[in-house]
């Protein structure tokens, strides 16, 4: 009897990046029926992976927590790191697919006894990988296609390309109750607006945000001309952005920001006819939830980091055509004081894209 294959996927980045790996997960399960998958992620993305029935084990690695522990106690840090590696080692993985672009995860896999270690050799950081693909950055094709390309190194056909998001029934029921308590009647047009996003960019997240008055103007037109109800979505840390939009609107939106878990927000998106969002995790969460989207792109290339697959009926990418964009290349951002690529996008453009996406339905 053949040994069951066990594969560990590593992606320590944000929601969007982790969702980009779900076609990898789906392809593995489609091609290898008797295969168990583990996933190493950060704490923010953990709920998405816990809800995925194709992921058997989730290992949470918070780099900042490990670094803080090392600062306080080298012994405590070593003990925790060894315990973490032993948890992985006990599962008996034979292959890792490392999407971290960082050598420390390759070393963890080596010490955890994983013999086949596949990943990207970015800036020669793949020294602990046994099969490596040289890259300088992601360009010319979508990140998902880069990720699926690594599967071939593992001898697995990349047969699934759609983002997969599993939303638990309890979160869908919560969303239904929440919407009902806020006056939404089933059958009405519900449009979600996620005006922040990009939490994984930290203090630099704002450079991907379209302006609040633009969101307010587009939202008001959707309410008044499309007879839609608008729901504002965001984390508690993004409340000030959503408050600013609400204050600029003539009509009152449904306020969901700061009131949901990640999967509750996804369930609300699944109930929407359309979601409008900046380039970032919430946009891809909406795609995974099966909702039509309008993504607003500034410095980042929509062909590399945009909605996927590129269904231009369901998903619209709004951007300003400029010779200097996209300026985010090879994981580096060029200095720019004004971000005119975003400030020049007019509410009329976003409204028209939203109407086109709604009418396609």
C-alpha cells in the first residue's frame, strides 16, 4: 500500500495572499485524493484556513511574537521554536511548498524533517530549498499563476484556478440576522463597500486607498439611482475611514465595520450583489465569496494582484492609465508624494463600473 502523501504549504502573508494559495490547495486535493495538507500561516489568516475542509492542520507562526520572546528570553524563544518545529515534524510531511520568500521557513522545514522543500529563490533566500525557482518579483502574470507553477515541481498538475473560500453556516446565519435587523429585505440590491484593506502593508496601507469623498459620492448614486442599499465593511482599526465616508454621504449606509469577524464579513459579502473595494484582502475575500466586484487600483498592477480569474463581466478593475503606473514592482514602491493614479479616479468612473457589473447579473 502506497504511503499517504503529506504536504505543508507556507504563506505568512495577508488575507489576499492566502486566498491566492487556495487554487494550490484545491489542485492538490483534486489530483491526489489520498493526501493530507497542512498550512503555516499568521494569526489573521488562521480563520480562513480553519474553515477550509481540505486543510487538515494549521500551524500559526507569528514572527513578531517570536522576535519579542527572543528579545526577552533567548531560552524561552528556543524552547518555543523547538516545540513549534516538533509539532510540524510529528505530522510527517514529505513535501513543503514555501511561498514565504524567506529562508527562515526553509530552515524550519529542514529541521522538521521535510525532505522535499519547494519554493521561490528570491534574492538567494532559497538556500534551504531542494527545488527552487528564481524570481525577482511577480510581474507579467498573476500571483496565482506563480503559485500554481510551483505545483509542477512537486509533480502535481495545477488543475484548479478559482479562489476557494469556505464560509461556515453559522457565519451565514449571523449575516442574515444582522442584515434583517438593519432593515435589509431579501431581494433588494445590496452593495458592499470596503474602503480600507491592505492591513498586511501596515503603516503604508493608505497608499492603496481611494479617497473617502469618492466612495461617498459613488455610494450615494448607487442608493439613489440603482435603488441599492449600501453596507460599509471594515475592521475595528478601519472605523475612522468608514466614519469619514458615512459623514460625507447624503444617505445612511448599513454600518458593519468594526462589528464582524473575518468570516462574518465574508458572509456579508456573499449576501451582496456587488462589492467595491481597494486593492487588498477584502477585494479577494469578496471574489472568494462569489460576489461581483469593482476593484480600485493605484500603484499596484491589477494584472498581477487583481481579481482572479479575470472575468471582466463579473469583476471590474478601475485604474487611471498613466505612464508611471504601476509603480509597485519587485516588492518595492517608488516614492510618490501625490499618488495621482488614485486621486484622479472620479466617482463617475467607479459608479459606471459598478452599474456595468450589476447589469451583467
